[in-house]
C-alpha cells in the first residue's frame, strides 16, 4: 500500500514539476520594421531628392522606411479639383504609391501643417515642434535605422522651403535623443498591466550616421563633404538605370506635376534621358556627412564601418558659445537659430554662407530680424541705419531705440524690394544689405545679408 501511495503522489505532482520547468520566450522588437535607412522629408514628392540612391540601396538589399513631416496639403492640384485636407489625403496615397514602385512600404506621416515660408521657425511652430519630435523619436525607436537621410538644416539661396529645413532639424534632434533613456521615457516603459494604452515598451536606439542633401540652387560648395553616387548605373534586379527607377517612382505624383509628367510620356527613350539629365534626374547624387558615430571617411560609402549590432547612446559634443559683448546688435531669426543649432548638435563643421543669404520674390518686403543685447547696468540708446542697393527702399526699423538694462530686445528692419528689371532672366545677382547699430557714437554691430531677387519665390 505504501508503494501505491508513493506512486500515486508521484503521478499526481509530475505534471506540476514538468510545467514549472517550461521556458517562455519573451516578445522581442518586431523585425518587420527594422530598417537600414530612415528617410525624413517634409512633403510627398520630397523623397525624389534621394530616390536614385534609394533605388541603389534597395538593389543592394537594404531595408528603407520613410517619414513625411506633412501631407503637402497647401499646394496646387494639377490632377483634380480637391484642395486643402482632401488634397493632402490624395497626396498621401500618391506618396505611398511612388515609394511602392521602388519596393518601400513602411511609410509614416507626422501630420504637420504644410507651411509656405522660408523661415524654419514658422514651420517648426506650425508642426507643433515638440509633438512632431516625439513622433519622429518613436519612429526611430520602432524602425531602428542604421542611417538617417534628410534635408540639410540651414538657409541658402534656393527653394529653401522652411518645411524642408524643419525635416532636417527634427531628424537631427531625433538622431541625438532617440538613444537617450531620459527622453520620452513613456515610450520606453514596459506595460504595468495587460493592454496598457499609454506605455509603449520600445527600446532606445542610437542611429550610427546621419547624412544630408542640400536644398540649395548651387550645391558646388557641398561637393567633397560626403559620398557621391552615379545614377546611370544599371540596377541588377530591375535592369534599368537608377535615375530611371527614380523617375518612374515620381510618376505617381500627379497632383504635383501632371502636365510635366504627361510631357514625359510623349518622349522617346533617348529624348527622355536627355530631358532627365537637363531636369536634374541624371546628375550624380551628392550627400553631406553630418555625423558618424562609427568612424569612416567623409566621402566613403554611406554604410562604411556600419555593423548590425546596436551601439551605445552618445551625447553630441557641444561647442561653447563665445561670450558676447555687453552691448551687441546681431542678426536674429533663422540665422541665429542655426548658429545655436549647429553648436548644440555638434555640427559646426557644416558649411554655411557668410554673409548669410536668402532668395526672395522681387517687389515684396525683406525683413531683417535683430537681437539688441544690453547687459550693462543702465538703459542704452541704440541707433539703427541701413545701407541699401540702388532702388531698394527702407520701409521701417531705422532710428533711435532705448534698450533697458539687462535686456535682450527684438527689433526688425523692413526693406521694400524692387521689381526685376530683366524679367526674362527670372532672377538677379546677389545684392548685399548692411544694417548698422551704434550706441553713444560707437559701433555695436554690423549685420550683412545677401539677397537674390527672383521672379517667383516662397515668402520670407
């Protein structure tokens, strides 16, 4: 009987002992969304700035995801009558179709407002800067890119769209904080209960490199600052040139350029290639190296030194700001922002024009924003004046102003721009504007800005 009792107990508890030894596999990040390249741009069709290279990267087996800052809802519609939010909904579909022709299906939209301006600060405000950054950091942690590609954050003569700049600013910020445990920690916290609606259980992620493409008319000054890729090479898989694959992708953007795309359809293959070269599709593709946390050469391949393993989070090296004089007048607005931005994000090596520059539509108003700094113990009178090219008119902002003690005050000088003399050329050579600030007969600042007048341009 004793043996039977022992056998019965053994049989009874055997399943419990076996169950206690089972090992459960905890869930890992979803590998379907792990990417090699995250492209961050502003509007549907902006991906065209990089699609020749993306076609090459896909041909080499790379995984790519794209994040758009806006739906591009403020533009014209060449394909239908829809406008505003309805147009944005269409352009989202067009963007997804364009990327799908290349084989890219992981596509996200941050939902920022399409902002027609050259001022990056206006775009960041319209996008709700903090919210947009939180969304982009989430996407970096979700997709875990090795490399980020985006617009060069800076202001240059060119289209220089503020939204393009905002995409570059946010991508740089996300590059620098997505690996930081203290930034948006709710994204990293594990759920405390089943079906937690707020905590996301992502992991921090430090991308290894960030590269930029400039939104400038003349990109010669950026040559040699990063890798260069031929676009006429033939893809192994599609048996077409990379520029051709990029142009085929662009065909989806009917609302943006239907008339242009229809004209391409009437060309022979030889004529199409000539047209593509003339329109910029056939030229070599250049990138600017922003940062590499894994070494390598400036002009080496984008994936030089990149290995699949994660790397530790690394804070950017901040360059100290020189101590300013106690009395100072300096250029404000996007130009002073970028001076601080490059220093705070370890990007002081990036080329930027000196004096600063901008392209504006002739017959409009040029606004020159200023900071007037008075760190003395008493109020100071400051006199502002401007030296202008012939035919340019000072509208407001010159004269005498009092800046209180320990105050940093905002001021602005407004200048009326003349019409173009030779409208057939569509633009005018760069002209220089100088704003001078004096206090008690002494100069406290000279601000120079070079301006190109164009027949058409985004507003300042």
